[in-house]
């Protein structure tokens, strides 16, 4: 086949120009291109162009794979590759009546909270149900009492008895004595529960097992859990009292609120 005149010379000249653009040093003495050197020069050009295309395509693929994010975020991610992940503890699960630990499934959860000062009302919680409290609007000054059926766990009655004004000691005695057998009685004070508390009421509460009812004083904080018609386990916290003391009162004229809580075993089925 006949060669095109000047073809090898032109290919070598083009190769030199292309290589010089990439700052590739070539020796000053190069043999004069001949027909035998035409193919290697052309092959170098083809390989160089192919390498450029491969580099461009690789860069295109890399740009597509990298997500659109600020450079600062990318730098932060790279900087934290070697760091240990921070493990956060899950939020504690809320228990019935805000207990710290759950009650067994075969028990009732309860929590009694006396009032504290003028703005902290008494509360009675049973099985995570608020039986008496400010939200229900059924708690008031004096002694607040809720009666629960021990077998079913349902509340049967709830009333408050003012012990600062009026004659409510007698009606409270009747209310306590009217509780049917196998009942749980929850009692909490708000403000004053002793000024007009008479002996008949004290006797009725004492008969349920109270050891502090006769020690009640003006504005004493008092909570009491009683069982009628059955016995509670001895380890259950049943009663607590805190007397008003002008030197140690948390609130002006009132002692700090007190509470008891626990788990009452259900009746065996």
C-alpha cells in the first residue's frame, strides 16, 4: 500500500506538540521520523486521547455518586470516620402512678400525696388512674378519702371533708363505716385536717390500723392506706405524717408534702 506523503512527519510533529502541552520532557535528540516510527507515534496519540477520555469519564461518575452536600459537612464526616459512635440511653419508660419501678402484674399500683402549702393539692392515684386531685376538681381542704373495691379495682366513692370549718367529722365517720367489706381506703390531707376532727372519726380511722391519727395537729401533712375486711402485707407502706413547724416548714405556715407508694397484691383468683 502506498503511504501518504508527509504522513509520518505530521503525526510525530502533532505528538510533540501534544506532549509539550502536558509538560512531558523529551530529549533534544530524537531520531528523524521514518516510515518505521510512524506507527508508534500514532499509537501514543491514541493512548493519550483514550487516557484523557477515561479520566474525564471517571470524574463524571465520581461527581454523580457524591451527594449534594456542603464541603464543610463532607470534611466533618471525613474527620469523624475514626471516632466512636455516641450511644444515647433510651428515655425511661413511665410507670403506673409515676413509680420508679413497675409493679408486678398481679398487684395494684398506688401513690398517695398530701397537700403542700396553698398551691399544691393532694392526690390519690390507683392503677395509674387519678382518683382525687386538682385536675378532677374533687380535692379540697381537710381530709380527702377514696374507696376502692379490692376485688375489682374499681373506685366506689370519693369525698372530701373540711376539718377547719363546719361539722364534718360525723359525716366522715359514716362515710368510712359505710365502706363495704374488702375495700381499700385511701386518705390524704390538704391544708388543715385536725381542727374539727372529733373522737368518733379518730376511733373509726384507728380501727382501720392508723397509728398517727391521734397525733394530728394543725396543718399536719398526713397520708394513710387502709384495708377493710382483709389484711394487707406487713411490708406495705401504709401511713406517714409530717407536722407543721415554724422553723422547718417548707412553705410559709405549711410543712412539706409527704407521700407513700407501693404495690398491693391482688386477691388470688
